[in-house]
C-alpha cells in the first residue's frame, strides 16, 4: 500500500467515524460484502438501518470487532471452541453466540443471541480502532433481495438512505462473498448456518 492510499484510508476512517459518533448511518466496505453500519449503542441509528432494509422480523444484526479478545466483553462465558474456529477458519467467519450482553433488543434476538465477526481488513479494522467500540454490519440490501457483491450492485434506494458513503473501494472490480455463519449452541456444539 502506497502513502496516497494509506492517507485516503485514514481520511475516510475519520469521516466515517465522525458520522457514526453523531448517530449517523454509513455505507462501507467490510472484509466481506459492503455493509450498512452504525453505533450498536444508538437505538435511533439502529432503527434507521432496520427501516432502510425494510426489516420487520426479529433477527439479530452482526457486530464487527477488531480483536478476538473483544468477544469476552459481549458474551457471557464464550466456549473455547468459538475462538478455535475463528482462528482456524480460512475465510471471514461470523459466529452467532448465545448469552450476549450489553446491547439493546434491537441488536440481539429475543433469546440474546448475536452474530460477531472479528475483522482484519484494513479499513474496517482502522475504523473500529478509531471508534473504540464495535460497529453494526448488515448487508447493504433491502431484506429479501440478494446481497450485493460489490458497490456497483448496491441499489440506489440504499445509497440515498444513508448519511455517508465511504469512498474507499467503491471502484473495486472484485466481487466479494458474504461471511460463513456458524452458531454456537449452549452445550458447546456448533452448526453451520451459511457455508
């Protein structure tokens, strides 16, 4: 990465973080597909995301963290297998944990499960470190429609509804894939929800 690209990322991180801190909703590139994000402690911003996606059914959102050690802040007694899976999985992995805490019912399901992904991608990792807290990440599509594999596939209605669109990676021709999703059960076993 050259100095110009590094500076571009740093500038976009600062702009996106400022919008999130003000309670805004951002459209941003992640380690997988483009996401819609906000502060997971701001219910007004979360409600805006649910309106943008036209989501009505109770379904947990995903939060991104920048370090696997952060998980213990949000999950009561996470089972060791979860950390092994995160470390050894060969592509981005979202883990749905039971017994989550510190978030409103708008983020978690009624049974207190929550999807968490540890991201190592440059932009999102820097953004999380700048914010010093997790970030909501949900696919940039209306519920029930296909997830866009790149910025150019995101519907205009989504782009027009957010408060800020990150400039980084908008012109990328690479098509990304959504993360694998696994669910950890109370007994320590796990199941793959999305390969």
